[in-house]
């Protein structure tokens, strides 16, 4: 059991930096906004056990900040896709966190017998 958990944790430790590196390399040639990139990266981190809820909330906030910023001032670069992807990943992470909390709550809730009980 511990070997499986160590393998999964080790795999995540390699996958997360690889995803961040791919995002940063793909955006190096373009003039993307830092808030949009931050939204995408924290959205990805919010889906892994590294930053479960904090990363998701940061993705939603930074993505919405960028979208509000481009509504006020037309951007020199168009990073709306990155911001939208980060917001979507953020909401997925928040939804998964809510499902996890509800699952733990229902698992720990005592089961009561329904109907008459026979007491000797």
C-alpha cells in the first residue's frame, strides 16, 4: 500500500512541474498576460493534491481579474483562452473539494436504524 502511494506521489511530483514547464514554454514567444498564465497554472495545481482548494480559488480570482482588466482596456495580447481555462479548472477544483467534504461528512455520519427496534 505504501509503495503504491509513494509511486503515485512521486508521479505527481514529476507531472506538475512538467505541466508548468509546458505552459511557460508555450507562452514564451507570445506576449501573454501574467494574470492569465497564473490563472492556468494555479488551476492545474488546484486539481492535484499540491494546492487543492487554494490553487482553485487563486485560478478563479486571477482569471476574473484578467477578464475585467481586458474589458476596461483592450489588450495588446489576447490571453482570454488561458484565463478561461484557468477559471474552468478552478471551478472544477472547487466542485471536487465540495464533493470530497460531503463524502467525508456522509462517511463519518452515524447510521440510524429506521423503524421500530426490538429492545430485550
